């Protein structure tokens, strides 16, 4: 099943700056070959359910290995079975409806 996920990983107990943990997760996501789009509060991911969930698990494992004792992760998960839809399709649909 194809899925579009919005992922936010928040290490707890590592101080204020989180960018090195975000960068580590982005590296993992790039290695998987999944389609991703980094945004200011997380990353949108597109792919098959099992591959996306395995990547999220790998992010948790990496961030814990970097010294984070706790991680809070927010996930928004969207699936469709009526048609294929990409990250770009969702954005294009909104842009097309905006007033010019």
C-alpha cells in the first residue's frame, strides 16, 4: 500500500538544537530512495507502507544511537485506494484552487 507520511522526530534530553538529529534522519531517508520533502517542521515521505515504516524505525535507532534517551515522533499518515497520488499532486491541487 502506498502512503504519504508527514514525519516529525523530536529527540528529548539532548538540548535545544536538534538539527544534527534531523540531518541524520534525512541521511537515512535519502539512502532508502524514498521520495521526501524536508520542511521547517518535519519531512514529507512518499512510498510503500513497509518501506516508509522501516525508514522511520531506522531514524529512531540512529537518533537513540546518537545519545537521545527519548524520542517523541509525530506522524500524519495518508493513504488512498481510489487512485495514485504523489506529494506534488497534493500541493498542485491546492495551488490550482487559490485565487490569483
